C-alpha cells in the first residue's frame, strides 16, 4: 500500500462519524462558537494564545539569554560574600543564635549537638573599580569584576535541592510547570528555524562523585506545548539522540517519508484536534533541519587559536564546561534564544577544601572567556548572562571533621551574578549580616521570582502579562505571588512598576 492509498483510507475513516461522535462534535462546536463570539478577534501581547511571532511588551535589551546553573548550590562564603569576622569566631558554637532566629534545619544537621562557625579557608581580594570582594578560587572572575553585578541578597522558599531547583528554574516548587527557557521561547519565538529556540547542556565536572541529580522537568515545557521544551545537546558523537538517519536512508527518502507522515498527522489533527499531534509534526520538521545545522554547530575545528587561548585547552575536551561554554557562544550567534548550561557537583556537605577548588576551576576561566568572546563579537550588550545555584550554605560546619569542613543548605541568603543586556557593571547589590545568615535590608531582598521578573523584563516581557491558559487557569512564570523587577541592578528599565 503506498502513501496515497493510506491517505485515502484514513480520510474515509475520518469521514465516518458515529452517533456518539456526532453529538459530541456538535455540542463542542456550538460551545466553541459561543465562546469565540465573546473573545477578541485577534491575539494581543497579553493574551493566553500562543504567539506566532515575537510579541515583546516593550523594547528588549536582551535578544538572547545564557543561564549558567550550578546544581548543588555553591557556598557564598567561599565565592562572593566575604566574611572576615568569621575568623575571630571560628569554631565557636552558634546554636543559641540559630534557635533565636527560628532557623529551619535540614535533616542532615538537625541532630548535630553543636554548630561550630566555619570561616572560609580561602582568601579574597578586592577587585575592579567597585572594590568587589571575590575569592581567590575565582581568579578569572576577579579580572572581570567590572563586567558583572553580584547580588548578595538572593533568597528562596525551599531548603532542599529538588524543590529549590524546581522553584528557581520553573517558578514553582510544584512539578510539571514550564521552565524559564520555555517561557522565553513561547513569548519571543525563534530567531533560527534550523535550530531549537531553547537548548540545554550538562557539562562534566572534575571527578566529584555522586553529583546532585538533575531532573529534565527543570528545562521542560510543562503545560506549554512540547515544542517549547529545552533540547538537550549531548557531548558524544550524537549531540541529539535519534537525529541521524539509518544506513541506506537518503535525504530525499527522508523528506518523502516526512511529507507523507505529516499528511497522515494532519488528517488526524483535523479530526480530533489534539495539540500534541501538531507538536509532534513540528518536532519532526525541526529534527530534519537539525540534521544539517547541528553537525556544523558542534564542529569546533573552525575556531581559531586565539579562541582556544581564551577558553583554555579544556575547551578541546568534549563535554567539559569550557567546551560547552564555547558551544554556547556558537549557539547564541546562530540565533538560539536561551541556552541553559548545567554544571553539577556543588553540594559540599563535606570536603570543601578538596572539592570546591576543582569545581571553581571548571567554570572560572570559561565564564570569563564567554563574556570576553561576546564582547569582541559585539554581542555582550544584547545578551543576558546569569550565574548561580538554587540556594546558599550555612555559616556553621556540618559534621566535626578537624581536617576539612562542609556546609548545610541555607535558603535565607545566597549570592548570584548577572551581566550584559544593560545590567550594571562592577556593581554589588545587597548585603548580609556577619554570618551571611540574614539579608540586612528588607528593600534589598531579591526572591527567585524577582529574578524571573527581571530576566523577562530584559527580554521585553512583562511577567504580569505573559500568560498561558491551562486547565482553566492563567499560568505565569511568577504565578500569583508578588514579584518585582530589580531595577537597582539595571542601567534603565522599560517596564513600569
């Protein structure tokens, strides 16, 4: 049976309507007609309909976004929140202070008998015109202090990894919500029809055992159509699974197969109206186009000597963070809207002296290189870069090791940085107390939802207007919770308060 016979058979089957189907279709049709008469005839920038073209609410500063996600939560004490007073308090028990503050403890330290202060074992330097304190574990970050804004007053609602990752990457502790990359894909559309709008990569780390798990739902589309999900780019010879044709299948045969399959799917879509069928058709077409675009994208032999000097020799190692950072730049310059680069292994409940230097070395030069690379290509001013984990770490030592130390989870205060796209350069926002336990000024507090609102604002989107109707609810990245754009870290903001 050829394609024409199959299509004819399917068309005949679709034309045959049972009594039950007849009443169901007519009832739905009348209801749809009545609803349509009550709705506006065209979609606007604040509607719940899926935009077919980019629909920013105001002029955007960022055309594209890079989110460097440190899974496991790095310690602010050893990176960006310098606390010299802790050296005087090192080893002292702060149990009474913890109880007085009403601090919640995770199960990992709730049964400890004492809570000794752990001063950082690493030195800091004042860097840039701002005098920003940055750890010696991050010498390349010290060199780019005048390029970034460090936010020392981040806070979150979650105290354990899974809910904290869901909150910071999807806006909700509850699963099955749309990720921030999916929201940007939905709101702004594609800049390159041959590549996904949203790409994720998971970089290898330097031998840290049992890294924190990474659930695909933190880069999934949730209730948004599947075409807005992040496409995972792998480090091996098959960057995207199932992209290659089987031996003996030519491009012409593949094209003919897809055309026939799309006609079959279109008949079914017309009959049942299932949106997942349309998503599947779009994914087939994207996969076909990616068969040409992805091999060229991942061929780093085109890069010059200066680029490898900038990113370091690690950039030649497939799957390393430097290699992924270089691919990130290549994705951005080819029109990918949102790149999320994950690096695991930051969950240091112990062995900070041993493990944290290796983790920092993985990311330090590559982050510097990415920013300098974007600058020399004229892309820094319209690319937003975000760097950080899901929460912070405690001032006290987890465990009683005399040779090394670890830190438990701490949601009340942690540090992140942002750069590019009109974010202030060489700027520090917020501060914490001597224990990096609480944020000192209420007006400086930045919740993860405020971070989301700010990312959307840089891309020309109002977090209050970007919506999607799902199961009768108007879903938003920031939900029904209060959120604000953190204008204090921006050169200017197009969005009204």
